[in-house]
C-alpha cells in the first residue's frame, strides 16, 4: 500500500493552505486516494511530520478561473469531504479541461450542490441576522447571534462591514465570530448561545416593521416557510407574530383592497404644464443637456412619446455620475411610478438582494430604465404592466444615451430584451445570448441577462430559486468583468 500524504490546514476555511498543498501534490502526480486532509491539531492517527513535496520543477498546473472561484465558496461547506472533492476535481482537470461543463458528472454534481448550499446559507445569514444594542455611551455596540449551516462567517463578514460601516458590531455563531470596531474586521473562534446578548428595545422595532410590511394579499405560507425556514424563527423577534398574521390574512387582504385608490393622483399634468404649452412638441425639439442633472430636469417634461399622458411622473436614473456600471431595466413599475425612483418595487428588492449576494458594490452602480414612464393597462383598481413597443423604446433612447454619455461607464448591463434593444438598437434573444458581452460602436461593453421581474413570475418555488441562483451567477460574472 502506498504511503499517505498528510495535508494540514490551519482552519476550516484555510483556502490559501489548501491551494498551496493541492498545487504541490498535483504537480507531483499524487492521486487523491493517497491524501489525508487535516484541520488544526488533528487527533487522528495521521500526523504531518513529513512535509509535503515541493512543486515539481517544470510542471505547469493550469485550471479554469471558474474552478478557483467556486472552490473558494465550497471550502466554506461543513462537509469534511469537501477538501478531498476539490482536490479530486483539480486532479481531473489536468486531463479533463471541460470537466466543469459536464453537469451529469458525480463530482461536478456534488460541487454544484455544495456551492448552492453555501450561497443559500450566506443569503439566509444576511436576511436573518438581528442586532441587539449592548453597552452605553462610548461602550455602545451591537451584537447578534446566528446559527449557520456552514463556515460562512469570514466569507460573509465583508457584507456586514459594507452594510453597517458606521456602527461597532459583533456576530456570534457556533462556527466562528466576526467583530467590527469601525475600522478593523476581526474573525474569531466559535461562540455559544450563552455569549449572545438578551433582547432589547430594538426587537419591538423589528416587530413593528414586520407588521407594517406584511402583505396579506401576497401571502403564500409554504413559500414563506421555504424562504424563512422555521429553524431560524427562534432567533427572530418578529417570528412570534407570524401565526396571528397568517390567521388574519384573509380579512386583512379584503380590507386592504377596499382601501386601495382607483388610480394615483394625476399630479403629473401640473409638472408637464410647467415645461410645455398645450401644443404637442416634436420628438426632436429638446436640445441635448449640458449635465446629467440638467438631463434629469429636462426629462420631467418629456413628450417624446405618448406614455407621459397616463404616467404619474418621469422616473429618471439614479446613482453616482462616476458609476462604473450602468444597469438598464425595462420601464418603471407601479411603485416606481408613484415614488419617482427606479428599482424600488418587488423586482428592485430582488435586484438589491442579488447584488449584495454577488458582492457588487452599489456605490459604483447607476440604475435606470429603457423607458422613463410607466406603461400600463387599467384593470379594475389595479394598473397592469404593459410592455413598451419598439417606437417607445426608440423615443426614450434620447435620455438613455445622454445618461451613458455623462456617466461614461466601463460596462452596461441589459436587464432583459427591452433594455438590450435600447442599448444595442436591435432585438437580442436574451435566453440564447445570456451571459455574453457585446461591444457597441462607441466601445461600450454590454452584458446581457434577464430582468429580475422574470424570477418573480415563476410559479414553482424550486424553479424560481434556480433562476435566482443563475442571476446571482450573472452578477458574479459582472463583478469579474469589472475586476478584470
């Protein structure tokens, strides 16, 4: 029997050490079955007294960047066999360069399953961490207890730094702790529930907030429990409200429908009169703006197509003028039309969550739509979205091109077919070309993907979740394009 090589790792998520050991072993052609992976001070019969071999001279080990990115996620999984799985795939990639594209391969299937589980756990942590205020005055800080399935604390901590930069906080979990003092992020050892702080007054705020955002008309109990599994309820202050809210949902939905206005107030007419006379203005009457702010002001009185007549107001883009990425959607929805801001409705919430999960910094993004007015069909007391036609998209390219001209982004992301038509001037089969990057005549790169509202229209929860995972992967690809 061949002797075993012991590959020691200092922690459960020590990816640099795993990568170094894997490189040494693979270049020396040591098969996966001959390796034992250990973490910390192993109490096993194996020891690491014999050092691993040096990288074999003259041997090149090339693997796809995709594998490295996915391995960094999978190493956070709690399955002890993950180290061996990753090395086995690495070992095979030397002679099977297209291995990751074979979805039916058992190793690839396991890799996909582990990666999906880690990403879901990261998403749940971001959704269900609840901070409690501890201390007073200069000693005041915030602490939270969470129970993840995997070793995701270190990988997820930068998200909480970005989200809660201005406050000192600690997240305690059985798989590690993360502490932020306002300047430095520290990853520490596992904690116990006894270390977690007691409830405070902020829990009442959570309960009030949850009660106010609860929409009985959209209640689907099974879907809610799938998104908010019961195992998290014990640590969520709002969870105690759920049974009563479900019980009274039917009555609350009827009352909510009775209170709904038939249409939003037509205050847009006064806005239009401020800029235009009663006479129709030709579509080419506007002079190009001299700044993004001036373009935004001009767009308030836009009459380039008939959509202004029924919409509440123009919904222009938002974001920094030096944004590196411009996301272009289709058109404002009902909530955007009333608020006057893009991406604030249900699809916008999906979009925000996916960007956070993919690690795309919102501070470098600008969001806008191909069409700046809400196009809809009245149906009773509701306004049902209606897709803009090619003429309306063409008319509104005047504003989109000015936005792009002032911002000068490195990349534009077309969220759906209407956005692609606006950015590229031609119809694009989004399903077929999803994930591709096209370059315009002016040099601007355009990344093709779906609109987040597509996810909301999928009825089957499993299918919707799978589509959301694909959208997350698209945004990860966008992040890589910016990094590269």
